[in-house]
C-alpha cells in the first residue's frame, strides 16, 4: 500500500486525506483511529487555510505504521511553527479566550508526540500515536 499522498492543499480535499490515512489504521482501536482522524483533519485544514493563502500549493502526507502510527505533513507554504504558540487558557470561558490555537492544543493532547521542523523551504509537522495505547 502506498504510504505517501501528494494533494492540493484545499479544504475540499480533506476527505481524500482522511480516506488515505484511514486505509492504514486497520490495526488501531476505534479510539486511536478517531484521535488520529481528528488530528489529521485539523492539521490538513491548517495547511489548506494558511500555508499558501491566497494561492494554492501542494501538501504531502506520509504515513508509517509499526508499533505506532507516524504521519508527516509537508508543505512549501509560509514558514509557520504551530507549536511555538502558547496553549490556550482552557480555564477561561470560551467567549474570553483568544481566537485560534485550540485545534493544535487538541492535537498535542491526543498524540504521543508532535514535532515541527523547517527544512529549506518546507514546513514538516510530524505526529505520532502508539497503537497499543
């Protein structure tokens, strides 16, 4: 099974990305599959909405499965490390919180690891989730 998908970073392609990832998650529990799908949806949406705005570019999604599921998102959009932003104050009522940041906060809490690096002109964000947990 092919473990790499290159696709236009557009929100209407999220379902194709989720289908691609889902085909690799047979050995995962429903809970782990759900957490991965929510994370993939959030991260691909961020690329689609912000990486190339107002133009459109490609995103690459790579997946590897062994004792953990590792998914790497790569784009050539504007440099942005979503992990550099402070986590939102979840103790505040919703109407008092700053807008943004809740999605990546959820990803960081659902995944076992979330890492960002800039390689040349590419943003590379990697998430990892153990299968047996």
